[in-house]
């Protein structure tokens, strides 16, 4: 049995007609196991649709996660923008929970010219407020800020692990492609990938590796970090070594492939994962 459920960021390209409900069926036909619902340009899914997707996903054994809108900055100088950012994350969490999704990821903040430690404290304060709101509304979904792809964005693995230590119930969404791009290609060996899993295990507990939210795809970087996602065949990122580390550390959870050729690359990752698991 697969520990990691692998699938696409949003609707597979070969889904016809294009809808989230049809995407769930298409993923099952393709033999994939997971989908991240992409609310990146706004949350427009109502409760009825979300509940339909939930029952379809259960029927077809497809797990779900959610990506909240891109327009989020918990370190904005404008208090109204912080309120709006939290609202977008909460909306994504609410719709995701209706759909039965396990985790909602988002890019938490920009540093601007601020001291990273101060940014950490501000993000933590806003995260704590969102956790309270989710609890008040009984919205059961995990908040998983994502490791980000550039040096202007809050979200190193260290920052997110620390956030998880200080705010129980928060876990990092590990985007290996972003860690690679952010490091300008340096974070690219089995030892790096294994040390990331060790950091999470040692500081957030073994359980954190059993429900791990992961992003993995090809990526191109420039001197400011992430430029764009690439098909696996074009990237320098050693994704096979990433999968090997995930197998060796017995990681379970949800792996979303954000490739421009979504399902083709998700199937490559899944095939490789199966090979590694059987050796
Ligand atoms: Zn993302």
C-alpha cells in the first residue's frame, strides 16, 4: 500500500469536460491518488459543490488538499490587507473542509525590509488568530504554510518548523522545488532532502512525517529564486533522490505535482515512487 498519495495541482489537463468533479474521476482512471484543489485566484466553490466533491473523492479513493489564494501577505504594512489575507485563507480552509481536504497550504508573507524575526512574530500572531477562528467554526483542516521559492518571501523550512513548534497543529508544507530554487540550486542532494525530513521528525515528532503535505515538480530558478515550474525532464532538481529520501524516512501523506504537464509528471513521480518502495 502506498504511504504517499501522489497527484496533481488542480484539474488534470486530460479532464473532459473540465470540472473539479470530473477531475476526481479522471485521476482515478489515471491511477493517481490525490488532488490539490487550486483556489489560487480566489475561492469560488460553494458548500453544495464541495460536498459533492467530497463524496466523489471518497468513492474514487482520491485524497484532497487545498491551495489558498496567492494574494496573501500576513506581514503587510496595511492592516486591511492582513484582514483580507486571513479571510482568503479561512475561505479556502472552509471550502476545503467541506470537500474533506486534509490540509490547506499558502504562501504566508513577504519580509519587505523587516527583520525576519519580527516577521516571524507577526506571522505567528496572525496564524494563532486563524487557528482560533477555525476552532470556533469547527473547521477541521490543517493550516500548512509552504516553504517558499525566493529570498523575499517568509517561509524557510527552519521558520516553518519553528512555527509548528510554537503553534501546535501547524505543520510545514514542504515544497522541495521551492527549497531548491530558493537556495539557487544548492539544496539538491539526498543528504539535503534527508536532513529536511530529519529536522521535521526531530522537532515536530515522528507523527509529522506520517501526514506530510508535499509539493514536488521541476523548476527553473534565477538569481532571485523561483522563476517557473518545468516538466521533470527539463529540471536540474534531483527529484528521484527526493523520492528516495521520502521512502527511506517512511514519509506518508500527500504529494502534489505542480508541473506544467500535470498528470504526465505526477505519473512519472508515482512510477518512480513505486519502484523505490518495492526495492
Ligand atoms: Zn504554493
